[in-house]
């Protein structure tokens, strides 16, 4: 195969992997602290992207047209508002159902995802049509033979990497991270040690949702198109990635995200019959992996308490 | 008046009221009237609950289960007969009935055994596509319905190993991934029509063509949907009997044990894997049979009918009615299918409102509208 095309596939695959990993990190964080799945995560991402898009429109309308300032504004508003939304969801939908069966939490958040999706479709101006997301990053490109590397791809990849590293540092190196890990390990002991359980849960949900918003903006900047349904598939893929990697483990989420993107890319490149089957291939492999390692590649270290 | 006579009167009256309500609800078109009727019904139910009437009706029903079943079948027949000449109401009724069958399948999985399945629409879809592919061959069409179920069960058996090995969220992702895989597969597969879908030939039973109107006389021509309604009603009754038998037998007891505590059940020598396989396969079989008849009735199917959101609708019917509760499932299927069709005003907003209602139910009445009661052991019960 042509080297340039192969390089394109690699860059594209890495970009997808980065986005999936960012979404999966959220799932894994929520599961860590509360043992719940918040299925509206993908739609929170979508709302975050629309919030960023509105910010861009607003800033253009009041005459700020420096792309860098716009980018900062889009990121700040999008991440900030989604962090608040995530905490609100945790406070009013997830925490009240803490003692209910896990299926109920799953369904309630699934339904919330539908509410968010439909709300954007119906109430955002012309929300049912795809929107053109502006290219706010410099688009210079370097050519290496037949392979073209665009600077915005590089910036996005580096940005995504920084966020993942940052979240990892936050979890492993700070007092807040220590508290989150303590709550994840044993809620009651953590409470006894003077950790404000509710506050930590809300902060974790804010953190995860903010990361998702970043992934959404990243998605918008890369594809230059956003629509109200973009969150559903990203959410399901992020969830699968978190599961395949092993819930509750941040490295598992990253591994799962890149694995899924790798499978999709491999499906597109290597399947001889039709590259249209790449998603079928990726999901089939996911099912096979779960059958092989029922609690993910990096397994949860638990034993059953009777 | 003796107690048993009073019970019987109550049941017949209740069935008559339900039939009258359904007929009015399906027949009226004016949005204001529909809203008024809904508010009236809600007030009636809430008021009844406050005054304790609901509880005493429930007792009467529980004492005369047999009569209750027949009374409700009679009520359904009355409703169907009322709309004998109208295509659309009959189509809606048949859809409700087929959803009831598919949701009964999910009930065996979710409600009885606790096996999660978020790919209900996919197994329904396997049944649909079976009907589409086999409809043109010489296979008898009644057999095609059965085959729809069998093939759905066979397709489901691919998932048995991952479903058995996983629990909770991990099992959920297996079925969600399968549902997405199924739909993507249909969309890119050209032999199965791709995104445009396939036409399905209608039901034909021993030369009796289901897609022709039935002409009784000059001025009485019964809608051809009546054929499908009757067949679907027969299937619902069979499914209902099957479900009740399973629920009350040692099989149902094993299912319940597996759901409530796997470890304890295993300690008592119950083979968990066996019962999970039985429940998963049987549930998919029921969804597949419903799908096959649904495809024949609509005459056309496309991948967009079997999206993840359709699986969610099936799951929410089960949850709304109350896990494992058969009457609850029937009531919930009626509400979920009919409400959006009737409330044209909310047509655009129906998914939004529907999701909000589901959230409220999960928050404030997580056990569903008609929760399944405790196991009742009735000496001498014959069904």
C-alpha cells in the first residue's frame, strides 16, 4: 500500500483513539467512584460541542475574530459548562439512585441522553441539521513524500495527550486524586477518614464531563462538522472501550480507546471484501474480547463477597 | 350478594370499562379531547388508589384469575370488532400485540432470570428479515413465523458464551455492541437490501390471503389488518399461557432463584448456566416470532427500524410495566405504542417527553406501573 495513504490512516486512527480514550476515561472515573455507568456521557459530549459552537458564534457576533482567543473561549465555556452539567446530573439523577439496581441507573442516564439529544434537535436553532464547526487551528501542512501532515492534527493529538496525562497526574499525584481513589476503593472507610464523599463524587463527574467536552471540541475541530446525533455512537464506543480495557482503570480506558480505533482502522485497511464492514468487525472483536476476558483486558481486582 | 358473585360482576364491569376506554381513546382525534380523556383516566386511577377501590378490585381479580383472563380477551375482541373497517386503528392494535409478545420475551430475560439484553430490536429484526427472505420461497408462512423465532434464537446463541461469562455492565455492553453490529451489518449488506430495506410478502394461510380485505356482504368490508390482529391475538394468548406456565412452574422458580442470588442458587444445586441459556434463547425466540409477523404485516422493513433506540423502547416497556409483570407489560406496551400515535401535537416532541416520563418513573416509581407480586402458591390452581 501507498505510504502516504497508510500514514493518513495512522494519523486518523490515532485521532479516533485519542477521542475514544478521552470518553472512556470519563466512564471509568464514574464507575470508579460510584460503581455506576452514566450512559448520557456521549450526549454530554455533544452538548459540550454545541456549547463551544455557540460560544464561537457569540464571539464572532461581538467582533472577536482572533482564532486563538476564540479557541480559548470555546474550550473554557465548553469544558466549564459541561463540568457543571456533569455535577448536576450526578447530584440529581445518579446519587438519588445510588441504592437502586444498576440497571435503573443505566436506564435513567440512557433516557437523559435521549432528553439532551432531543432538546438540542428541537430547541437549538436549526438543530436537526449538521453544523459547520469552524477551523480554529492553523492549517499549515508539511509534505513528506506522498504523506501530508497537517499542523491542526498534530496540535489536536498533542492536546489530547496532554489532557490524558494531566488527568492521570491529577488522579495519581494530587490530594484530590488521592481522595477520588480512596472513594473508589472503599466508600465507607473514605468517609471515616474525613473525605467529603458527595463532594468528591460531584467533582469526579465534573472532571469526567469536562474531559468529554474537550473530546467533543476536538471532534468538531477535526471533522469540521457537528450534529445532534454525534454523541450516541461516541458514547457507546467509549463505553465499550472502557469495558474492554477494564472498568475503573484509567490505563484500561486508554488502552481500550486506542484498541477500538485500531480495530476500526484495521477493518478499513485490511478487510479484503469491503471496508464498509469496519464497524461490524470492530464490534465483533469487542464481543470476542469480552468473552475471552469477562472483566476487561486489565481486570478488576475483586473477589466476590457473599 | 355473595362475595364470588360480586367479584365476577366487578371483573366484567372492569373489562367493559377498559374496552370502552380503549375504543374512545383510539377513536377520538381531537387533541383536546384526548388530553381530557387522559387526565380523566389519571384522576380515576389516582382517586381509586386513594379511596382503596383499586386494592379491592385487585383482590377480586386475584380471586378469579380465569374469569379475568377471559374477560380481558373478550374486551380486546370487542375493541377489535368495533374498528373492523378501519385500517389504522387495527394496525395500531396489532402493533401493540406484537410488541407485547416481544416484550414477553424480554421479560423472561430481564424480569425472570435477570439476563440483560439491550438488543431486543435486533432479535425482533432477525425475525423480520427471516420473513423477508423466506417469504418468497415455498416455505409455508405459518412455519416462517416459527422459523423467525428459531433463527433469532440461533443468532442469539452466538452471544451465549459472552453473556454467560459476564455480569452487569459487562453483559450490557455485549448486547449493546451486538445491536449496533446488527444494524451496521444490515446497512452495508447489499444482499439484504442495504439501507433501503426489503419488501416482505404478506401472510397467506392455506390459500387465505391476509392482504385482501374481507368482504362479508355489500356494505360490510372488514379491513385486511383484521387477519393480522386475529393471528397476533392468538399468538399473544399462546405466549401469555406459556409465560404463566413458566412462571408458576419449577422452571420459573429456577429463573427467580438465578435472578435473586446466583451464588445462593448455585449452592442449592441450580445449574445457573443452563437456566440463563434457556431464558436467553426462549426470549429471543419470542422476539423473533413477533418480528416475523410484524414484517409480513408492514410489508416492508429497513435497518432503521432496528436501531438502538428501538431496543431501548422495548426495555422501557418492560421496566415501565414492572419487571416480570405480564399485565404490566401489556398496559405499558399499549401506552408506549399508542400515546405518541394519538398525541399528534407532541409528535415532534414525543421522544423528548417519553424520555422525561421514563426518568420520572425510574426516580419515583422504580418498580413499574403494575409491579409483579410475590410468588403466589395457590393450592389446587389449575390455570
